[in-house]
């Protein structure tokens, strides 16, 4: 935003129009060249087909790159830990505090609402302080929030609990936005999908770890076992803050701040090459960042309202609709009803057991999603984003239907089996693709705003689903609630079949060329002529 402040407000509207026109001409011209060399995009491009990719031989510092990604992914571990620990802790703090169902929904959803607010405004922190520093601040907030929840004693115990959960939500909102973005901007194009998937693996690993910890602590006296569960979240947050203190700043953000020489050195370090030994692909990668920044300088003052309403931003608008839709559907598929209320759902199936059993049974449930995400990690950069997502959504629909059927037939074991199948299917693609796509489909000049917006959509829909699940289950019944989620996923899969592009193996700059490619083309004319690729035809 420092660059935006330098633009004379009296001439901003004129510059916006001229720059947008120039920007579209640059993208359209580049996309025509790409269309001639790869006219249909029927298959995900191999790494060797893209000149700007970093060959494996030049990425000598794979160990450092992996360490960078793992530390950045710990922000996902915080998100996952909070999701998993609430599912176990609520079994104990509800009777300990004598809370109603609505009070429990508020305690759970307060974190989600706070995360939505911090995600919406988080792009200011991302642009001003950078991805790295924002993640350190988020870690500190998570530590403080976890400790506040652990001291929820006395007459005001519920207020203290909700206060701590709001602060934790604020931290999670920032971390879930900054983590994938930092990884995406540091990763080479041929590894970006798999490295971004590490963030989602960390989310589910945090859920599994939290379930195991809750199971172990469940044997302690109920007056303080749930407090220890919530307090332990400070440990991974402290580890993340320490780890990030040893990592470099994002090279993209450094260029954005005018620190180009420092950005070049950071990029060479991440790629494991010296300036003298840097290959053409690494130099081109740096030049692409600089080129994007030059365009960004005339676009940063554009607001989200203008992106949604002005005709010249229709390409960006298409990306925003796709990114927000991915996050919305991932939550409307009902994933966090199982994550937040998993133990309660198992109890409602009729399977007998004590409170400790209710918590332990969630461990294999959480683990099934982790297995699915690991499979996605192995295949996302070879199978392709589009095919992976559509396959996952088809399997998720079957899983949701079987969960509803299990409740309708009052078969607890069918319901638990269906939940395992659903979570595995969700992990195969629908869990990961929102992170991956939203970190790569926006141009640099709008990336902070657009990622913040899509992340806020995720948290708002998450909040809505979490706040309404117990009420829907009471009014409609568990079976009809999951049948409703099934209908939503089936309908949305048709939308993604028509609107999901294939971006596997492309650099961030090349993805923008692909998105601009179809701007002036109608579906009918493309299908009749059989020429340039479109999002809709990439898998036909």
C-alpha cells in the first residue's frame, strides 16, 4: 500500500483505465503465443513443456525448500489442532460449565467468526508487514489465546473461554491466509502444488494429533482435562514463531517493497544457486516477478469493489468467483460438522461407549482424511488440479449419501464407515484444491486482496455451517441434513466441470495468461471452431 499512496488521487481513475487496457493487451498477446504452442490444454503440461519451470537439476537446495515449506505449513497445524481439540474438549467443558447446545455453538463458532474478520482485513498485514512477519504475529496471538482458554475458571469462565477462542480465531485467520501464500511464492512452479498441499497435510495432522492428545487427557479429572487440551495449542504456536525467525522473506513481497537486490538473493538461496551459476529459468522467474510488480504499481489502488464491478477486471473477477466458490463448497460439503462435532455425531449413531471412547473413535476418522491428502500430495502435480478435484467431489457425494443412509437405517457402523470413506474422499482433492488454486490464480497486484477475500469466504461459510448444524440436525434429522449436503456437492460439481481450469505445471505468470486467454471467447464459438483452449473444454 506504500506504492498506492504515491499515486496522485486526482489522476488515479485515468491511470487505472489506461493501465488496465495495457495490462489486458499484454496478457492477451502472451496468451495467443501460448495457445499456438498448446492449443487445447487437454492434459496437465509436463514440467519440461514450460520454459519458465525450474529443472530439478537447478533446484539444488531441496532440503532447505522442504524445511521452509514445513515450517510455513505449521500455521495449518495450528488451524487443525484447534479444530480437532474442540471436538474432544466440548465433550467435557459442556457438562463442566452446564452449557446449552446454543452456548456450545457460540463457543465453537466464535473462533470461526473471528478468523473470518481477521482474514478479510489480513491483506493489509500481508502487504505491509509481509507474509513471514504476519505469521509470527499470528503465532503470538495463538499462544496468548490458548493460555487464556486454559484459565477459564470462576463465575466468568464462559466469557473467558469465548474471549480466548476469539483471539485464537484471529490468529488462525491470518495464518490460514499467509501460510499457503508464502509457500506458493517461494516454491518452484513444478513443485508448487505438492508443497502447497503440505499446508493441508499439516491441518489434518493437527486434527489427528489433537484427537490423540484429547484421548490421552480424557482420563484426567474433568475439571481440568479440557483446559489442558486447549492450553497445549501454545506449544506448536511457539515452535512456529521460532522456526519462522530463521526463514527468509518472500521474494515476491521483497520486490513489491522495492528491495529487488535482496529479493534476487533470497530467490537464488531458495533455488540453491549462486548468482553466477543461476540458469536461465531462475533468472526468468525473477524477471517475471519484477515484470508483474511493474504492472502492479499502476493497479494497487484498485479496490475489491472495482474488481467486482468494472468491466475491465472481468478476468480477475472470473478468478475471484472460482476461488471463493472453491472455499464455499469445501465447507458446504459439511466437513467441519464432522471435525467440530465428530464425537457428538458418533454418540448419536447409537454406538455405546464413555466419553473417552467418543474421543478415541474420532482418531481413525481424522486419520482417513490425512491418508487422502497424502495421496493427493503424491499425485496433484501429475494427475492435474481439475481431474483431482472432480474425482474427489464425486466420491465425497457418495460418502455424504451413505452417511445419511446410515442415519436413516439407524446403522451406527454403516455411518462410521461412511464417515471414513467421506473423509478419505475429501482429502483426495476437495480439501487441498482451495488452498492450491487460491494461492496461484491471482496476479500479484491483486493477490493480497483476493486471497484475503476468498479466505474470509471460507471462514464465513465455515461459521454458518458450524452454527447451524446442531439446529439442522434437530429440525431435519441427521439423515436429511447429510442428504442436503450431498445435493449441494453434486450441484457444485457441475459448475466446476465447466469453470475449473488446468493450471498444473504453469508458472504464476503463465496462469494469468491462461486466465486471460478465454476472455473474449464464447463457449459456443470455441466448441464449434475447435480452436483455443477454454476452461470449459480442458477436460471434454
